[in-house]
């Protein structure tokens, strides 16, 4: 195979992009920047609806995922002016603001990936046409296993959470975190709750499940309580926090992906018959087979 050129110019949605260092490995597995760009270009039809109108935080790794990289909330000064942005206060009590990108189109997604943005993170709320925050449309439960607990234990907890939230009239949709755990999303747009109200409700649910499964579940954040249990992290519903976006790659040794899964797959994993974990090529095949399993959340 002949080496890829150091830099190529492409036109995406009428915008000219100069893509560089395509053959540079970004992951210890050898997965290159060119392969990362190719993955995001091909997954974009499924991923973009989950990014649209959500202020985006990226994690960039110009020197690869073996380095610390850096988190970027403010749009870089050299970003093209055709990428839409929204300016939001950092805290209600201070005057500082952050100019977030709104990655609504493929060209913007490709521009950020070319800047070595490996991970994309978004809040549980969108902005309106004036760039102002709307009420949360999603609720999330982030299931994080404390060793020796594993994703198998997460799947068992997920099934209990699903039953509990169905009793509240909320259907949950599971996805892998792309790392060790599992994340459950539910659509709550019709409830018009404030961010603090959603956070308090999620805390209440996590505490209730902890009482039901005290040997398996913890809802308290202190690390001292986590050993051998699954933390139900309800705090990701805080309006100031973000969670890894569906279909985002994670900055690990290999290009693992936060991938939607079926409840049948969760049940199989809960029985210890499989372990959920997918890399970029796997996820592309999954979307061809299943479509976007998170599509009900993108409306």
C-alpha cells in the first residue's frame, strides 16, 4: 500500500478543508488520523442528530492518545467563521463566558477531527434559535463499575433501572461508554423540567435502586464506596456537565466507541454470555445492520 499524502484538500458541503497528517497513528493500536477521519465521515449520518444544537466540548490529542491531550470548550480562534457557535456564561454568578461550537453539519465535524479531536461530549440540553439553553430533553444514568465489578454487573443494574424508569413513564436506551461502563438515556422533552430538577430526580432514582440492590449499587460519589459495586452516576444531569456523545470514539489504546446497543444485548451481557465493547469498524457495521438505535432520542 502506498503511503498517504501528508496533506489533501477536500470540499465538504461547499467548504474547503485541508486535511493533514493522514498516516499519523493516533492510537497505540496503529489506528491513524486518516482512519479516524474516515470513521467520523461515515458515522456522521447517525451521529450528527445527537450533536445538533448541543454545545460541544472536545478532547483533542494532536500527539496521540498516549499523551494527556487537552479538553477544549472554547472554539479555537483559528476556526472558520462558517462553524456556528453559541456564547454561554460559565457560571450564573460570574461574568466570564465560553464560546461553544455547534457541530450541526459534516463539514464542522470533519474540521474538528482534523484538529485531532478524538472525543465529543455534549450536555443533556440543546440551545434554541437564539443560542439560549432550552430545558433538558434527555436524562442520563452513567453506570461505572468499581473493580472487580465489570460491565456484566452494569448490565444487571441497567435492567433494574429500565424497569424503574418505565414505572415513571420514561423508556431508557442503552449505550456503551466506550470504556468500562454503560450509559442509559431517556427522552424527557415533554416534561419541561429545569436542569436542577432533572438532576434531583436522577439522584432520587439512583438512591432508590441502591436501596433495592445494596450489595451491587452505590449512588454516593465518594470513591471509598465504589469497590466491587456499580456507581449510578446521576450527576451527569447537572446542566454544567457533559457526557460522551453517541458514536464518539474514546481516547484509549484502541479506537473504542460509545455505541448504542439493544436491550437484548444488555440481557445477554447481564447473564455473562458476552461482554459489550466495540471499535470503530464494528460500529460502522452495526449501524449498517441496525440503523441508529438512539434515533428516538434525536427527535
